[in-house]
C-alpha cells in the first residue's frame, strides 16, 4: 500500500468559551492524502472545509490529534504545499511576473533562478506574453491562472485549492477545470497530489479520483469513496449521474446512512429518469432571442449575439440553454440557429405563441409534464406547492429547488398549463377539464 504524503490522525478543532464550554468545529477526523490522486472535499457551507484544509497544510494547529508529513509531525519547515485561493489574492502593485516570483523571493531563491522558473510556469498555464501586466488588466480567469502559476512555481508536493473556480463565470470555470486536468494528466505539473475544497458536486465528480463528504455541527466524514471513471468524464453517463445523486443525498439528508453506489451494479441496471436542470430564463428572454435570430436570418454566432444585446456571453447562456431545451434553437460549436419550431414561434401572434410554448414545454420539460398529468388526473385539478418541492428535493439542493420552482411557475403560467393560487399555495389547472360533449346533430328536413 502506498504511504500517504499527509496523514491526519484523530484531528479535532474546538474553541473554549469563557464559561469553560467548548464549541466543536471539527469532530475527530482521520484522513490521508495519497500521491497520484486528486481528492475533493465537499460539505455544506460553514461546515469546516476550509478549516480542515488549513490544518492539513500546517497553517492552523488542531486542538487535538496530529498531522503527519511523510510520517513526521508537520511543521512550516518540512511541509511542501501550496494553496490556490478563491479570491485570487494577488498583489495589485506587482506585475504578473513579480506576483509569481514572490513566493520564490520569500524563500531566498536567487534572482536569475526565480525569474527562469516563473517564466517557465507562466508558459505552462498559458500566460506567456502577460508577464508585465498588472492584475487590474486581467480577466478573472487570467487572475486565477496567475494564482495557479504562483502556487506551482514552488513545485509543491501537494497542491491545495480552496474553491478555486467559484468566483469565476461558468465558461471560464469550465475552461480552467479542463486545463487543470490536462496539466495533471499530462504530468506537466510539479506536484504529486491535488486536494480541492469545493461546494460544486458535479465539479467534484468531474475532477476527483476520491471524494470526501463532510457533515456539519461539528464537521465529520459522512462519506469517503473513489471515483472509478476514466477521463474525460461524461456528465450524462448513468454512473456519473448516480454518483452526483448519491452525494446530493448525503449532503442534504444528514441522518441518511447510505453506502456509495457499487460501480458493477450501476453498470447492470438502467438509469432512472432524472429531472433536467431547467435553465433560469424567463419567457421574455427566450422570445426576444428568437425574434432577434429571425431578423438576422435565423443563424448567428453566440458571442456576436451577446455583443448585439450588450450582454456578457455568460449572462446570455441561460436563455440559450432554455431555447435549446424547448427545441426552439440548436447550438453547435458556438453557432446559434433557429429551428422550424422556433421560427413558427417568432412569426406567431401573442395567443399562438402561448399555444406553441405550451406544446414545447410539455414535450420537453419533465417536471411540467408531470404537473400537467397530475392536474388533469385529480378531480379538483389542483395540487399543493409542497408536492413540487418534495419531488425536486430528491434531485437538487434547497436553494436550487426554489429557483427551479420560480422558473417553472414562469413557464407554466405563460403557457397556460396551470395557474398558482398564492393564498392556498396550490397549482391549479389553467382551464378545468370538462367532459367531451357528443356531437350535435341537426334534424334533416323532409
């Protein structure tokens, strides 16, 4: 068995109050950081993830227990780690090159040597040519690349990352994750292990060889299991979805005792239907996008559309995703093209648009299909809002359930699938179902 680089043995963190009582932040935890692995640490906000990271790096001392570095008690002298922070933490008065050289200068590395190492690592992370730029001149993604370079330039044995992508927009975060994986898999990184603190479940399953999930009050290990999927990983594969669902359940149901899903069993059983993550876009945004596309010949580059609308491409994405999901447009390699259904919608009058939107929503959106079916089946054609919350709670976090509900209300009411009675908190069928009447016959005059 491979010896761990870092071993935490019964590590505990607590604070003693003036009255003698203790506030326990981290219950006794045993944890190993092994070479050759990316480890992700998940847990609810405020559960103690960052505190545990600081203890593992030697920045903070545990209240009890010990942390070993290659079998020896960890000290600031013997630990070979570096940290990438969420907030970039660059020196604004220093250039990119100076920022990357800063930790080498603090270690007394000679000027020429640190200059060579900094230039080499900047080229590795894709910042060649930006050596003389200042942080204020860089985008968020470039600032975080500088953070990566500054951490890697000291050639750490373990690279720690504290929610490194959470301050970035969706596209930039995705790009940097892919670049991090490419550097790791191609062994271009001078590091033997990566330890990432994150709150993003899909990110954890996408990157990690091993996932650790913490509970809270106090923090303790709820789950610790390997991710045995080859790279690149498919977010839509049954095994990926199953692992994401498992972590959601562990994080949102504190009393749940559930073993990690077995990979062999997962491969043998069919994947169950999963509710889509409905993009948080309003119907007005979808309508405006389709009208603009129709006016511009039905096809346009995504970033050109963003320029015309004076929007960031990242802000336009939810509207694009909603339109794709509804079947109104297609998106291929950055080109947005209106579909036949989208064209009919853009050319229709207001009442016809409601009908077309209703048809598209009921054809493509699982949760709206289910609500419509239940409202038609029930004799009073209504259902409690809590039902909606209960079924989505199995798939999304509490905050996301709220957002999904708000979006579904907007879509369902526009398409006249249902109304919402705010006094009773019930969804009501927009047009009560009536029994079909037999055809009327007109007597034939003889």
